[in-house]
DNA sequence: GTGGTCTAGACCACC
DNA sequence: GTGGTCTAGACCACC
C-alpha cells in the first residue's frame, strides 16, 4: 500500500489559477500578483511561486514580461479544454472512489441527484 | 490561500481498512496483520500503525486481544453507516469541486452518466 | 543598444543533449547521467541540472522514473523536427549576421562554398 | 563540458562599432559619442566604455583627441580586412554548428540557398 | 519593482 | 542511489 502525499504547492497554485480563470474571476489581460507579492501573501518561497508561474507560462495560461509583471493570456477556447480536462479528472476520481465502495452506476446517479437537491447553492443549468 | 496537506498516514490506514471491509474483503472475525508486520510491509513507523489500530478499536472496527492479534469486529449494520458516511463525503467533495468550475446540477448528472457509460467496469445495480 | 548575455546554463545543457541525440550518440532508451552525477561532473548546482532535465521531460526528449534514472525517449520523427528547428535557427542567425555586414546573397553562397572546400572534415552528402 | 559565458561587454561594443563602420553608418572623420554619453545611454560603467574606446584606438579604428572627442579613423582598406575577418569567424561558427548536427556540405549550401530565397530582404549582389 | 538564473542545502519518496 | 519539492538567499537585467 502506498500513501497519498500532498500535491506539490506549485501544482496547487496552478490549479487555483485555472479555477479562477474558469470561473471568469480572471480574464485575458488581467495582471496577476507579482511573484514576490504572491510569495509573501501565501508565506511560501518565491522560488515555489516562480515555478508555478513558469509552468503556467509553458501552458500558455499567462505571459510574463520582465519588469512588467505576469498577465493572463489564455483564450476562451483553451480555457474550455482545460475545464473539460479538469472535470474529467474530478469525475474519474469520483467514480473510482465510489466503485471502491462497490456502488453501482445507478446508485451513484441516484445519490448524486439526491445530494444536489439537498445541498442547494448550485446554478440551474 | 491555504494549501492542502497530506492526510495523516494513520487516517489513510483506517480509510483503507474501512474500504476493504465495505468491499467484503475483510469480514467479521478475520485476522488483520500485526502492527509490526504492517509497519514493515508499509515501511512506516510502528507507532503510526499503532495509532491507526487504536483508533479503529475505538471505532469498534476491530478488536485486539493481547497475544492473539487484531480481528475485524464490525457488524453489518455499523458497516452500512460507515459506507454511507464515506459516500457522503465523496459526494460532497465532488459537488464542491464541480461547482467551483461552475458546472450546474444538470450538467453534473449528464456528465456522470456519460462517464459511467464510457469507462465501463462497474457493477450493474 | 543591448548587450548579449550568456545563455542560461540549463538551456545549454538541453541544447547539448539535443545535439548528441541528433548525432546518434544518444539513442532511445539510453540512460543519461543522474542529476547528481551530471552536477558533480560539470561542477554546477544539482538544481540547475534538474531544471534542464525537467524541461527535457516536458519536451518529451527524456523520461525519468524516480529511483531509476533518466532515459532518452525521443523518437526518430520528433528528432527530425528538432534538428530542423535547430538548423533553421542557426541559418537565420548566420544570414542576419552576414546581412548586418552587407553581404549579399550570392556572396554568402560563394563564401560558404569556399569555406567548405577549405576546411575539410565534413561528411560528403 | 564547459558552458558558454557572455562575451565581455567592451568586446560587444567594439564589434558593434565595427559593424556600423562596415555598413557605412560611420565613416572616417565622424564623431562618436563621448565615453560619458555612451556609458549613460547604455547604462554601463564608464570604465567599460573606456576600455572599448582604448582598444579601438589601438586597432586604429578611432582616434581620440583630448578635449575634442573621439573620431572614426579607419580607412577603406583596413575596413575591408576587418570585414573579411569578421565574416570568416561567422562562417567558421556556422559550419561548426551545422557539422555538429551532421549536416553535409551539399545540404548546407542547399539549405542556405533556400533560406535566402525564403526570407528576402537582402541586397542583390 | 519586476521577473530570471543560480547556488546551497534540507528533506522526502521510491528503489 | 534516484529523482522531486521546497526553502533561503544572492545577483542580475529590465523598467
């Protein structure tokens, strides 16, 4: 048996940004905090923030220009793909966990339906 | 922003046992590995295993008799309650994650339905 | 006027590996030195090597498995694309430099022809 | 393996002047910026500029008269020799790089020909 | 002030 | 021994 380890901080930073972009809280062109600001705010090492920002740049989520800062650069289409991927991962893990407890497909759907009607707060769609 | 930390290992051990009981891989009366065995197998500190076993005893999942070993002692009814609790937690976290990406209730149900038909392997129920 | 700065060490490492793959000195499946070995050999910081290796992994040049080491994973086709890109960059910079000295196209070709016949050592092709 | 280091700034300054003379942007008798002006413009240390200017004087590229400034003093013949040397260096490095990628002589000539016809902008000669 | 590179070194997981 | 993450901090280029 292997034990779960915390996801790397730099990955958590990236995922958080992805979610905020998906939610529309951050849009193309928006400036995100400087690496130093973020590091101080979150009380982590600037290098860790830089790694996150660098990987986000590799993923074309942001663009940075030296002396200027870092700016959201993801477009709508790319964002949709990211959203889809993240959702797929969440779904996969949900199904895996539920199957590990022997829940069948029908049960899962019923339980989800019930869960949704009980804790409200979601958007109608 | 706060970052996720790994769940404590002793908790992960307990959850793993719970799942194996739910799946019927471990039944009332079955002997589980000694603390020492478990610790060696998993290459973790015996104290960590001890903590897990102690808490499982508090939860009435197992019973330890000195010199004999540790045995599953959960009954069917208790197990059902545990299963329900675990499922509720999994559902809650699923819904939270999906809402964080602005998925609506209908969408979630549709996507789950699709996910279930695509990656087969679940039990019919 | 801006001055040239040394290319980052991690980039130089990557380029060196690319060239060795192109030359066939390193082939798919070959193990490359561990990060520590490389760092000691080149007397640079292990973190710098790791950055190079990590980026090579992102580029699908190598694959690393924890506890095992790092292995060349680029296939023939990808390598051809890389070779083409590198050659294009070299050519571009050559042409730019020569034009900055007002050499015309014909002259460049003549001079290259002459240079090739004088310092031999290249492969016939 | 050894890593490339940035060329000294004073050398880069000299090369830049050489190119501008070759291009005819600077001609015999033209005044070039004072060391102080240059240093401020380029935001570098005046000592670095002084070293560049001193070496250019040694190379007979410029002449400095105290209180008057520094003037281009290279004649046509000398300039031709410099141009030839610089071109030879550029060619040598090009051939070396291309051979390191196993390009043969014919290939190099073909590729250069193609590169020249594609990115136009050169002078006919 | 902004990001970019690099060093030094700790600690961990996996083999 | 292997790679992976993170901290601490220096120094630099560009604004």
